[in-house]
DNA sequence: CGCATTTCCTGGAGGC
DNA sequence: TGCCTCCAGGAAATGC
């Protein structure tokens, strides 16, 4: 389940290995995971070279000759791997790119197909199919005053943090980890959180994400780094996927409940329900 | 509009 | 072993 740290890891590992490379061959195994421009992706990319590789929230962008860009969203089971060309294709490989003067190729694999590839060529607005929705600010760009303003609504704090149009990049894992680090219960109404807790929560979000990036993300089931290796931050999770296990801060058993339709892990002692 | 709930999809886990 | 059901989740779609 790639969230911001996992996507950032992949971008850092791809950047430098594929920037400047010229696309030699495009293999489309599933056309219906590619959205955006009407013209086939092969025609856009063949013989063109990759400019900058960047991340915005959970999206990865390859710049080609303007205005052409390719955006990858990994959804929950998507992978973007750079592997030796001779390596066997995994099932659910939907798109591959080979490069001139390179023994490695890029592969987009996504069994559950919650992800996708968007080909943007300036005609995007008129194109059909799934669209890339608007994004809120990057967590790292937020300052306390701006964050406090975002929280002025009745939504449950966890649902708010998961809403990509308000803050972009957090998913289920890092929401739970940040809420625990800040001592905030996931069902707290955002607008009722004390100013001190609001500041603590923003700091917790940033530090949790930074630490996760340092450990190359969390691998539970599907996520892999660009070279196929797992991340290691899952070993440092304090609440996520730890139901019944002792809180790493106070030893109280971690509980699980549904919030915003998602499994949410929290410590009932460190994250008390506060009455307004 | 705001907020909550349902939907898409597959592989893995667990029951029998 | 095989067959069945259920569950995980990002984010769009739908409901109220």
C-alpha cells in the first residue's frame, strides 16, 4: 500500500537511473490501465527521452518533451520496478518500457488495478476515463497555522487526514502512526482538537513520514522498492497491524476499530477519547 | 455543500 | 486438498 514514503523511495531510486534515458520499446499488456490522451502511448514515448522524475503526493511523474508527461499512481498493489530485461514477467504486468543502452527495463505491475497510468499531453481535459483528482498541499509544506485552518471542520480527524484533497500523501498506515505519536484518537472531531495537539499532530506527521522515508517505506504485502527489495519501516510501526500487541510506549494492548471505513489501530491509553 | 458509505479488484487467510 | 467466504485498501461514485 504505497503512501508518500514508499512513493518517495521509488522516485529516489529511479531518478538518476532512468532520467535522460531514451525509450526504445513500449510494451502494453493491458491497455485499459492507461488513461488520458487518446493517442496510443507508444506514439508519444517511442524515441523520446525521460526528463525529470518527480513525486507529488502518491503520484510519480515522468516528464517527457513538454507538454507530454506520464503519471503513475500505484493504488494499493501497484509496483514500478526497474529490473534486468531477461527477468521473467510477473503476472499483472501491464506496461513495460525498455531504454537505449540499458540492460534494465521499467515495469508497471498492479494486480488489483486500483492504480493506473495517465498519459498527459495537454488535451487531458477533453479526454475520457478515470481522472486524476485535485490534491491538497504536501504535508512537508504545511505550517501550523495553515494546518489548523484545514482542521476547522467536523470530520473525524482520521477521515480528514486520509482525504487527499485536504492533505496529500498520507494513507492508512501513516495516519495511524502519526495519530499515535501525537496522542490523538482517530475518531476525534478535527475542529475540536486543542491547539497544542494540533501542533503536535503536524510535527508527528512530518517526523513519521521522514523516518519512514529513511527506512525505505513499509512492506506489509505488496509494496516493493524500485529494485524489488522490501522496505523496513514496518518493523518500527507502533500501532499499525499490531492489534492485541503491547503499545511500544505504555504496554497497553493496541486496539483496532473501523474509522472512515478503514481498519484503524490505536492505543486506548496514549490516545484517549477526549470529551469536548 | 459536507460528511458517510459503497464500490471497484485480486490474492491471501481461514473455515469446513 | 479443494471450495467457499471474507477481508485488505486509494479514491471515485453514490447516498443522504
